[in-house]
């Protein structure tokens, strides 16, 4: 398994998978359901040219924040894990509630 991921790839993948970005001291990505509801699932990425690649340690933190294991986060980024599948995982774990 890879030790790092290019920051741009991670940012683009998160946006495609339903995360919306807000900028503060870090770029914060919050997951929104297909219905447009903001959830409590979020992660953040550091700004700056020294952060072109995201380290394995930071990817582990991001995986926890996204409520996934590291391998599943890589799948989310690299596309084997679709947005639909991600949302199903979060619903089945109780992290997203449906009406």
C-alpha cells in the first residue's frame, strides 16, 4: 500500500465523493449526503507548498475523521469506493441517520 497520496488527488476525490470544502487555517471538507444534508463527518488538509503529498500518518488521521480504515480511504480517493458505497457504510454504522 502506498505511504502517501498527492494532496490535489485527495482534494479532488473528496469533492467528487460529496465533501464540501471550506477554507480556514486548513482546508476543511465536510460530507454532505445525496439529499444535501450536512453531516458530522469531516476531515482537513493543510495548505502550503510543503504539503504536496499527504503523509501516511496524516492519511491515517483523515481515515479516522472520515470514519474509515486506511485501506478504505485509499479506495475512496482512488475511486474503487463510490460515493454511494461510502454513504451506505456511514448509514450502516450509524454515522448518518436516515428518515
